[in-house]
């Protein structure tokens, strides 16, 4: 619930019958679990490059000047 609503952790803990400290620990643990599942920046950039997206800030390094992975309509 905290990720969607951003509720106060003390109120969130009270709603589930746990202390404020426990609510903080649960939220911190959830953040750690989610963070462990995310790709590294290097892996994410490799994936978007493989999908055809341009990740360069300069269009001279891109095959097309658009941010779309599909070619522009003819």
C-alpha cells in the first residue's frame, strides 16, 4: 500500500496491527527486494539498444533521428 498511496508508515503499521518501527522495517525490506530485481544501468542500456532505441544524446550516433524503435511512416 505504501508504494501506491505513500501513506504515513505509522498509520500503515497501525492498520496492519504492527508497530511504527516494524512498518518502517517492512517498507525498507520491500525496497531492498525490489531493488535487487532491477537490472543494472549497463544491462538496461544494452537491452534498449538491442530493441532499437537510440540512447545517445547526439543524433549523429543514431541510425534514425527519432526516439521511436520503429522507423517513421513512409
